[in-house]
């Protein structure tokens, strides 16, 4: 992407401000409220659990051991791989990935539509997209539960109109969680993609058409590569919070749609919690996210270098 | 016309209630540098976009070698465009940009790369194949746009004010180069510009447009020296327009009465008129003694233009004339307010419809 901005470095730096001063507040916030808690979390993941929640300051690898290995009920069986948590992680990644793809499939045309309206209508459409998000996420998720449950208006309407004769039974399934995730994070896809499409120079499409490219080819070879930064930003903004989401799986999902977010949440909630295990799960989740992001960054730098 | 490559036949273009093109008809010959010249809003760019296929026509035909291409989408027309702001693909290298059209036409990578390299060599960009457009100067980007459009060897190359984003010096250099490339490739160029100097120096023929109509088609010389009407005379170069009564017209020669009473003969396309407008270029008027003058005037302000000096002269009836004098050692400039004799050079005046 770096190659796209021409001539940014020319001219004087007088009006660009002092980098240190500009970043100081951000560094303070990140340092105090992000780095310190994350480091604390990393330390906690190596401590011993206290039965009523909290930790005992005794270093151990028990939490990670518990995550990956199964040693039987009393801990004295030969170790085998524990699939429960890996399964939950796998389902979370799968659900978050699917939500990202759904958000992209629906968000891209939406963003395209908004970006191609005239300036006044764009503001109106953006407002319409964002207005539901002024309502608290919990309330929205509960409303969705109400809407799709077996006794809810969706099933009632479908049964009344004769399309189905028994409730669909969406609630407490992976599908319900998927709907919740997709709905929760759609604007995080629409907004960055909109920003990219809005800057898109439509004479590029004309140039491609002039050079014998059909509509589909123009989308594939010109539009998508040019707006790719917006798409990537949208995908990250949808994927990462979906991966750690706990409201949608808690409220809409059943026992078989448990996700990482809920797993971690439970470890810190109430007396049954296991802080070191929750911390270890969070560390593993963070490691996965970091690996994905770093792999992407690597592929990008290689692309611009060639 | 023999060797016509593109025949624009009564093309209409309406945007809602606004009519951008009123039945425009122009024939463009093979191997011709053809310019659409006019002020902004005259329809020249709309016509170009109709030929390229970006705008569907509201009526009429655009025939390419006899075949009507007006119903075809842009990607089915063997016509390429150089865009005003180049519209280079920012995520592709210079070479990839130049290969784009060839690959869409089904060329293999090796062949396409070979041809693209040739096209880039033609515009002297062989050293920049791996750069991206954002790393090039405006002039270099303009060359990439040209190479990209030339690589598929279109029957006609459309250029939409391609020089307007360049600075003056570069613009003058590129003009000559464009003309040379047109000669070398033998492709018909349709060049849109509002810059008359550009049009006069580069074109084989010019179509002067205004208000969605073609006012005149001709060689630069014809357009400049025998303008068809008042608009063309006024738009191309500078001219003095003097309202005169017509005494007599026969065989393309009119006899008119100049302000002050003197009668002169001048060429015209009019067949019959009692009133007309005389167009006289400022450089075709000389100063002389009042006794032998065609017009008597009072000297006004002078503007120093380097090679020339522009002199305003006021006629007794209040009309203002502009005279251009060469900045030669022998030129004697009249004092402001002095009585001047003006003589129109032989054939300098032309009678147009009022």
C-alpha cells in the first residue's frame, strides 16, 4: 500500500507537528490500560488457581497443561490431547471467519451503494447504517433472541403464512450465534469499505473497460485490488471481535455453540472461576490473532517489495 | 470520404432535458490527427466519450470502418483512450499497466510483455518498467497512459485533454512527440482540447465545436484564415469584428462599406446579405498615413507582449480595434491619443454573417 501515496514526503515538516507530543496521550493510555493488564494476564496464566476465584502466587504450567492435555479426572492417567478447548477454539475461528465472509458479502455491496450516492444522501445512508448501534449490544442481542426463538415473531409469521408448520428451531444453534455475530459487526465492515470505495476513482473502471475488460474482470482486477486496504481493515475489525465475542454465543447459542469469549468469561465470573485458566485461554487467543495479523503484514511487505 | 476510419453520423446525446450533442456529423480519416476544439461545455468530451462507449448515444450512428459501434459496450470497441487524469492502475507496475489491454484480448503473458515493452520504448519509459504510477512524475504518468492505450494497436486513439495537467514547457515538448508518435504508428488520433494553440500546432484537421454543434471542420489554416462564422473567428486566435453594411456580393466576393465610408472588397461565404460582420486579424492591420488609410482611429493603450506589441485603436463610432505590431527596431509606436491611419492588408478581412 505504501507505494500508492505520491509525494507525501515533500515539503516542510513544520506543520506536521511533533511526533512525540502527538503520540504521548496514546502511549499513556495504551501503556496504562493495555500493556500493563496484558502483562498481568500473562503472569496470571502461570499462577495457581484459588478455589473461590483469584490466584495463589505459585508458578505453574497447570493452566496451559489443562488446556491442551487430558490427564483424567484425578490427574494421574497418561496424558492425551484434550480436544474440548481446541474444539471450542476451532468453532470460534470458524464462526468468526464465517461472520467475516458474510459481513463482506453483504457489506461490500452496501458500502458500494452508499459511496456511489450523492454527497448528501451518503450521510443519510451512513446514519441509517449506524443508528441501530446506538442501542446497547446486549439489548440488541436480547431482541434478536426474542425475534428468532421458537415462540417469537419470526416463527409465528412464517407459520401463520403457511411457509413452515413447525418452528425452525434456530435458537440455541450455531446458526443463531452466526446471525448474532454477523448482525453485531456488520457496520465494522461497511464503514472501512465505504471509506475505500468513496476514494475510488471511477475513471479506473472506465480505463479498464476501454482496455477490453468486462464488468466482472474490472471488479476482480481493478476495483477489488484498489479498495483492498478497506476490505482488509473491515475483515480485521469483524474477525477479531467476533472471535472473542461472548454475548451472542451466551444469549443465542446453546451448549454446542460455546465460543472462546464465553469460555474466558466463565473463568472470571462467580465462584466457579479459574483465573489462571481464563488467562491462559486469553493468551492463546491473543497468540492466534497476532500470528494471523503478522502473517498478513508479512505478505503485504513482500508484495510491495516485488 | 476515402479512407474514413470513423464516421460520426448525426449523433445526438441528451442528459435529461439538456442536449449535449445536436446531431453531430464528422468523418475522421485513417492516419489523421483530428482535433475536437471548443470551449468547456461545447460537447467535445461528450462526443469523445460516445466514441469510446462510456456514454450511450441518444440517436445517430458511430461507424468504425462501416460498422455501427454505437450499440457496443466499451470493451468491445477497438478504440482506446488516454484519459485526462491518466487513470493508471495504481496497484500495477508500469509494465503491468501497459500489458492490461493485451491480456484482456487474450494475448499470452510473453507476447503481451513483448508488445508492452515496445510501446513503453516508444514513449521512452523502458527504464521505469517496475515502478508503480505513484512513483512517477506527471509527464511520465502521461506517457504510461499513452503506451497503455497504444499497446493493443487500436484503430483509433482517443485523447481527452491529455496535456492539460502538464506544465507549459513539458506540454510543448509532449505536443511534438505526440504528433511524431501519431505519424510513426499511423493510428488515427482524436484529440480533445480547449487550447487553440495545441489544436493549431498538432492537428491535420480540426472540428470547432460550440453548444453541441460542429461549427466548422478544416485544416488549421482554413480554420484560422477562413473561419466559417463569427464564433469560429472569435474563438480561434484574436480577431477584430466590425459590423458593416454590405453593398454587393458576387462569386464569393463582397463589397462592404467600412466605418468612415471607404469601400473595400473581401472574400465571403455569404451569398446574400445587407449587413455583416467583418473579421480582421490584429496582425494583418498596418499603421499608415491617414491619407491612404482604410480606417481612421485614435491610438489607445499599448500592451507589451515581447515579440509583439498590442495597440488599442478607437474608431470614431466608438468601436475598439486591436492591432498587433511586430517588436522590430523600425516600429514607431504612436503616442496615446494620436490620430492613426489603419490599413487592412490585402485579403485580411473576411465577411461573416452578422
